[in-house]
C-alpha cells in the first residue's frame, strides 16, 4: 500500500504528549502528529531518522504526520491506523486465507459494548467479527502486544469471546508493522491481564492470527502469516 502525500525526511527530537512530537526538518524544529498512542520508548529516541508525511489542512496545529522511524537499519511504520487499511485491502482481495469467502464487509460495527473494526458476512456462513491490532514492539524476534496497559484491548477480546459463544465467528488480527518478527505473543510484561484475556478468548473459540509487513518510506505491504505464541513468556 502506497502512503499518500509528500514524504519529508527528518530526525526525532522529543515526544511532547500522547499524539504530538517535535522533529527536526531541514535544520528547524517543528511539530508532527503521532498517530499512535503506544509507549514506543524503544523507537522514539532523540536523533533517530524519521519519515514524515506533509499534512496541510485548515485548523491543524501540526504540518506533518510521523509515518516511520528508522531503527537498527530498518524502517518501522508508526501509524496505528494503517493496519486496518492493510487488512481491509487484503480481505477485499481475498488474500487473507483464514477469512476468505465473505463477500460482504462492514466497517466499525458495534456489538455488545464494543465497536469492532470489521464484520464479515456470507450466505450460509456464520458472521465474523474482526478486530485488528497494530504491533511495533519486537522482543527477541517476537512481535509483542501491547506495549502499555490496554483496558480497551482487554474489553475487545472479552467481547469477542462472548460473540464466539453466541453464534459468531470472531477473530483478532495482529499486524506487525516491521519486517523482523518471526512470530507474535502477548506482552505480559506490559499488561498481564491482556495476556490472560487473550488466552481465555482463544480457549473460547476466538481465532488469533498475525501477519508481518514489508516497510519502506512511502509504502507498507502486509506479507506472510506469522505464528502466534500464547504460552506464558
């Protein structure tokens, strides 16, 4: 998937708040929007090279979106919105084999107390609720989610488990926005309750999938399926 907009090189300076960073562009410090609420401590390091997307709009306080960070010679996508677009593109193209064969895709579907990213429907098949989660953290070769406590994430997997017990298919898809993960696991070090909830949901029938990405400035492509390790780290 090509990322729309003009790309600009820069260097990370500091994180100002949850969704804004200061970056250096052409020798000048400017603000950029950070489309990711994660902790990101291992990536947002002063001096790191970044790829920005120019964003000019009335009322915006930032001139750029922070798109990617270079870390140990590889690019990592920072946009937590992007995995939804990648999964939608792959679902519509029939490239996600476990969830193929659903001609109807609805976005942002409310079920119970949660809103899920997608609902898939097909004649004669159980409807399928799908929630997508972005991963940027890799530890010892495994993509780890979350990198901070996520009550919302726990609620999602609990609601998916309820749906799986009431006549739905239900699935979580983890998208690792970098190319160096050999698998995915719950990051119990950050949120052990999420790990417990995900394992319980899997035991109750929630399907858990993971995919890697090829990342370069201006382009992110979802690649092969990765194994999911649900054992205790």
